[in-house]
C-alpha cells in the first residue's frame, strides 16, 4: 500500500510540474506580429473544368445496369418468343 501511495505522490508532482511548464511557455512566448506567420490571402478558387469525354469509356462496367446479365436477357427473350 505504501508503494501505491508513493507512486501516486510522484505522479502528482510530475503532473504539477508539467502543467507549470505549459503555463510558463504560454506566458513567455513572444506575441509580436513579426513572430507570427502572415495571414493567408483569400483568393477565389479556380473554376472546375470537367474532363472531356473520350470515345472509349474507362469504366465500362459502370456504364450498364449491374443487375442485368446475359442470362436475364436470354430468359426474357425465351419467354417473349413463346
């Protein structure tokens, strides 16, 4: 039990020291305008230009209905013929 209390006491002091360092760094940092980075200029974004359509599609699978297959077409043809 004494070991647990000793460990907790040391952790308390380590945490207190770390918070003191962070507070000191926040108070001692230079706040001159020359030390800060310049504000980014606000420009209008470039207009979007759609890519030109090519003769061959890069995604032929996406250009057709994925639920329609060759079997479905054949089955429908067979039913309509009878």
